[in-house]
C-alpha cells in the first residue's frame, strides 16, 4: 500500500499544491471553452452540436429568485421543423448573443459581445429552449434583437467553491481544524470501530449480513466510516438504511455526491419511504421524480412563498410596461422599480430557504452545492458522501469544513476516478485525481472500511474476472443472478448467443482488424469491430432480446460515432432504444446485454485507454446476463498484467469465437 505524508506540514503542502493545481485546471477549462468559441464560427459550433442559431425570444417572465427566464424558439422564416439536432441539455451554462451577418463591422461584433448574457438551460423541447438568465441588468437588449444564437460555455463555479474551501482550510490553525479533517490528514488518530453489544433493528428486511454489518459500522464509527461498494453490491440500498437509522436517532443529515445524478439517485430511493427531505439545486438539473422534494417547490408552498409569487407577478407587469413605453424617463423609473423588487424577492426567498433547511432532517445537495449560502449557514450532525471515489478531494472537503461530527463515505475507488481538465501533460495533475475515499484507505488501511461482497447484477461468469483481478476474489453472485441468462427473459429464444453469459470475438487469428488510421492524440476507431458489433447485435435482436435491454460501449468516442452511424443505417427503428456510448458515460449503469468494442489493434501493441484497470472494470461490470467482448487478444494482452490476465481468462472461460471477414462484409 502506498504511504502518504501526514502531519501539519504535509497538510499545508497539500493545500498549497491543490490551490495552484485547481486554479490551473479552472483556467484550462475556461480557456479551452473560450478558445473553442473564438476559433470556430457559430455555424461550425452548431454543426458540432454546441450551439443553436436563428433563435428569437418568444416569451420572457420572472422565475425563482426574481431571475429573468426567456423562451427561445427557431425563427420560423428561416427554420422549419423545430429545433435542429444539438447536444445541449438541461443544466448547461450557455451564452446568448445577437446573431450578426458575416459582413458585420468589428464595432457591431464588439457591441454584440458586450451585450451577451449567460444563463442555465431550464428545459428543452422540440420547439423551444428555456433559459434562466444570470443577471441583474435589463434584458430588453435581447428582447428587441431580431435574431439570437446560443452556445454552451464552461462552468467554473465548482472550481471557485473548491478553491474557497482550500483557502479556508489554509487559513485555519491545525489545532482548530475539524476533527474529520485532522483524521483524514493524519493529524489525529483514527479510532477503530468497536462492535456494540445491542442488536440493531433494521428497517429493510432484504439486507444481507454483509450490508447489515456495514450499516452498523457506519452508525457506530466515531468520526469516519467508508462503505466500499463494488459493482452491483447494493451500495445505495445500504446507504438508504444508514440514512433511515440516522433520522430515527433524530440526527440532521447532509447527503452529497459529486454529480446531480448521484444525489438524485439517493433522493429517488428515499421518496417512496415518505421521509421528509429537501433537495437543494437548480430545478433544471434535477430528475423529474425528485423535483417535488426540491427547495423550489417547498418555497412555493410555504407561507412566505405566496408573497414571493406576488412580487414576481408585479415584476412581470412592470417588465411588460417597460417594453411598451417609449418615454426614457418612465422606462428608467420602471427598471429602478424592477431592481428593487428583485432585491426584495431574493431577500424573502432567502428567508424562506433558511427556515425550510433549518427544520429539514435530510438535506441533499451536490458537493459543490454544499458550499452555497443555503447550506453553509446550517449545522449538520452527519455528512454522507455517495460516489466518493468519483469526487475530487477538494470537492469532498467542501461539506466538511463546517465540522460535522461524522462523515460516511460510500463508493468504489477501483472504478473511474474523478475527471478534471489538465492545463498541461504534467503528472502533477494526477494528485488531483486522488479522492478523499482513496486517501483514507491508503492512510488508515482496511479498518476504516467495510466492503460489500454479495452482488445482485452479474452472472457468475461475468463477475469472476473483475473479482479476481481487482477485489481479491471477494465477490459472490447472489443466487438470484448467479446463473441467469438472456434466454430466461420473456419471449427470448434459446440460441448460441442467448445461452452464453460471456462471448469473446477474438480478431487476432485474422491478423487483427486493425484500428483506423488517425492523427496522433485523436480518438481511435475500428470499422471491422463496429461491423462485428452490428452482426452480434442483429443475432440478439433476432433471438427476441429487446433493444432497450442492449447497450454497445467502447472506450473511444470516435468508435461511438462510427457505431451510431452504422446502427442508425441498419437498425433505424431500434436506434432510439439501443444505447451506444462511451465506457466512461456508462458508470453506474447496467443493461441485460453489453457489447464491448476494445478498438485497439496495431503492430506496436499500443492499448491507450485500455491500460486503465478502472475503466476496464466499469466496462466489464455493466451487463447482467450477457457480455460480448470484441477485440484483438494479441494487442490487448501486451497492455498490462491485468489485461494479459483478462485475455487468458476469456480464452479459458468465454465462448471463444473467430470472425469471418467475408461474413461481416456481406
């Protein structure tokens, strides 16, 4: 086990390094976004799905916090059939500005740039884009512009929260640091768990003995407790039990995660249990099933919320009058009134928020959202961080600086680590990829965690190599999934494919299919592997496997694009249900059948992304009943000891097949 430096000096060095690296990473993300926008024309950005052109304001009104909301629709004189294809989604940060002709003067372009506004995408439909604007100034400037365009930009708010947290810790004397921070950096000893004499009554009768032990460990650990949840082992189910037990003890709990979806997954499971909770976060970024528990809805139904609604209506009336009047003095007076009303709206809304959060036993937020004023002013007994293995260390520290008495972290450090933009190729940035979850394991060893070992997702054969290669052979397949196959699903025929849990199409005997030639550092693709995916997919569909139960994943975005084109051409009706995406984007997900294209096949035996064991761990643990691996065993085996072991395992345990090139080309 790698050792980590500990003590006050080591902590200060950590804080100084992280402050510098976070700032460089923030600059890199903003620079990449800005340069991308500056370098490419609006039309080129639109082609790449990052922008929408030829939009007009169809409606504007006042939303939560007195914010202006605009609805943008395609200009019907130029665009027919609604919104063109794009990759924008709810929660994205966008910039809105006037769309000028290519013949516009420099002064006009500068005026358009100066007058641009930013906002958050609230909602998208086939006909409109709804954006909540981040501003206090009038938005008549875009209301009166005939044509607008919208482009996605970088969001540096999380970096600012992380940086502020590091600065706060840096300014605190070591002896005044919260106990959890001291334990995390070796300034205080970790006090081992002592099993209590009492018998705990569990709310969830479905918990297995390992999960029960993890719950008890989390409840009774003094300062810190880690729940290590390998794929499919019921980590979320275990966390829900922990939360219910904490609430039963009348403790105030803050539940966090590195992403909105990680937090919403917990909120979604708590919902049916009718446990009172508040989800902090922009409504645009929440799952529909969670919105009813959001802060916005709670404010709306509070006594103060009705007054806030009245203020919003008054703002909208004055906005409408401001658009109509031609008198400059009258318009200025209206805008002065609007500014004052917005200020009053924010003040009253803040009071409602404070009241609601103060009385809530469970508050849910993203990690960087935990640095918001809504949460920072509150005191929590316990902080729970889910998917802690995917969280940057500086992210995980945000909810801990207020000194909760305990922190429970749940995750898996053997799956994908946190992702952060790098300002250069320096190995120094690897320091940012160490999560607090992994730090605690390295620092205090296995005594600080409990590992869930019974998995409820994968067929035993699919599970076996990840268990051997990464989890010390600890994983056990529950009887409910141990031998389940695609042929056990309703209306699925028994075929050579549906009765095999693990299939390996080895392209090496054909000399490998050869990855497509691309320029250095660009994403990789492999046309023949894509064709083999199509062939295997067709066999599964013909056997009766439902398209919604199948996903095709690959480590390379270029292969994703190639697969999308191929499947769209051959299976246009099924494309909307068959998921095709990157391995990274599929973490935390599962399907009945997964087709995995490894792509790499070359004379130099270079494997690129495949060398990352954590990425491969995610790839091989997504399927429930069927995993089809497609790759060149000779190239892949040279990538690492882990990959060599995997290729040997597939040759011995999978249904080994060799493709016929003529068959694929027919």
